[in-house]
């Protein structure tokens, strides 16, 4: 049986004269004395009851504390006896030790969802001044990632996107979405840029390195019009509803403008140089300043629409104009069959399509580049007109100029210098060489 009482150790007063209160326990022929960490003056202690009395400050709380100590020791004693374990002084002392405070568990970091982090990446690009046109392609990649998650039926965390998961994403793009090789390449380009942002800007670990995400762009034949085809388009009899689109397309063939730049042309872009008119503008896509000489056919189109609209030339949405162009080219007689080569499910697929079905507003830019090279415009000059940052981009057009290649080979091997005329009457384009 356990008996507990509290007493005041009068033999150990502190400097103020207060003495410590001890707990005494008697059990199974053993005795235990434990300090309670409480002290009081003799006038504050009731020796008969073994409790504090007035005027001890915090009287009620102090006596409750002694009751708690006694109850904890009784509970420990009963527990040890019930379990058949020998009751020792050390075991009872342990009952009076302050309960161990569990260290707060570290909260597990919230999972980093890949698509949510990609949305942060989009916001960062926008804040850094990326152009709307480039952001559209970035957003398309997020759409593909969301679709990939739906196919997996789970959210992807950042750490999930390793090389094996990347390969599954590529398979999804090709097999499920039926995307072409270069569209897949463009998507991978955005994923690589996103992962670089995560690693370098956000200082987060990624599970796959960009160099491991290897993919090869497919060479695509650029559709362009020959000089004869361009002439057919110029002379074609068309319904009045299609004339404006034809004229806008021809103007781009004469200047190399993109649709986005055509749509923004205004009077401030037209300036004079050496008695002729030129275009000076900053390209919408690349923000590159270009200066383009207006040949007589291009200038005549400006005159045709002068004062009839806010912008210099008619320009509808790119999708609408592309649809109109296919009908225009068909009416102009551009029915030559063209071989279109694609890669589908790892196989090279060749199809024959009429050329008019392949025309778009960007065909005008290709046409301008190819015809300019065929007329002898130096590649370095063409680079400036097109606004390419790298000459390698312009050189892609040189690869498709078969006639120019054949002419040069004949000139070198057969000594036929007449193949490439030094001066061509009525050139399609020119380049500003000096500023008035």
C-alpha cells in the first residue's frame, strides 16, 4: 500500500527564509522523498494537513499542484502492481517527472503539382515582357500537359517528371494527340525551358536534365510560288470578295512581311528614301526593326487602298485569309501536285496534294525570300530585310532554291555566265542601302 504526505523542510531555508516542500512516499517497506520545487514561509504552511494556507500567494493553484503530484504517484503505483512489476523508488520518481513534450512534427511540404508550377512559369514570362504571340505557344503546351494528366488519371508532381515520364508524354503527343514531329518538338522546347526556369530561377530540383530530352526537328519543305505562279495570281479574275485578300497576299510577296506586321501597317511606316518609298517598322513577332524598299508593284498596291481604311492594306484574321487564299489559288490555276512528306507513328508517309491547298499567308514570306535569292539578292541583305537574328535562319531558304543551285553549277562547270543576270528588270524587291 502507498501512503503519501507533504512536509516543509525547515532545515533548508533559502536566503529569504522560505523552506522547500517535499513529497514523502511510503510503500512496501520503502521510503521516497522528492522535492516539489515549491517553497513557503512557516506562516504559509499547515503542517497538520500538509498543504499551503493563507497568506500563501496562489493558494488554490499550489494545493491543486500537490494533489496532482500525489494522484500521479498513486496511479503509477497501481499500474505497476497490476502489471506484476516490482515497485521501485526509481519507477515512482519517474511518475513525478514532467511529461515529455513531443517535438512538433515537421509538416511535410505540400506537393508541387507540375501543371500548377507551369502556370507560375507562364505568369513569370508575362511579367518579364514576353510577347503575346509566344505566350500562345507556351499556353498550348500547358493544355497538352493537362491532357496528359487526364490520360494518366492523376496529378503529376514535379518529382514525377523524370525521363521515363517524359517518354510517356512524347508517346501521348504522338499516339493520342496525333501531333506532327515539329509540333512535338515545339512542345518539348517549352517543357525544357520550363524545367530550366524551375531549376535555375526557382532553385528546385528536377528529375530530368534538358540534355537528356533529345528530339530532332523534321525538315519541312517550304511552300513558295515561282515567278510564273505569282504572275498567274496577279492576273487571276476573281470575285470581288476575294480581291482584297489576293492584294494583301501579293503585297507580302513583294515585301516579305508576316501577316502580323501587315495587319498593323499604318501611314507612319511609309517613309521616303532617294525619291522612292520604303517601309520602316518594328516586327511584331521579334521586335526587330526592318527597312524594306517598296518596288513599283508594292507601291501600286498601297496607292490602290490609300484613304480607304485605317490600316494601309486590307487584313482579316490569319485563319480567314488562309481559307480565302486556297480558293484564290485554285481559281488562279495553281493545281500542280506537290508531294507532302510527314512522319506518322515512326513511318515516312508521302501524299500528293494540289498546291492551292497548301497556300497560307506565310507562303508569301517564303515566296519573297526564294524569288529574291533567285534574282541575286545576297543572303546577308535578305537577312536584314526579313529581320532574322541569325543568318542560318535565312540560309534555310537558300536550300530550297533549286533553280539557283542549278544555275550556279552550270555557270561554274560550263562557263555559262548568262544564267544569272547581273541586272533583272522589274525586281520583286530591293533593300535600302543608304538613308537620305
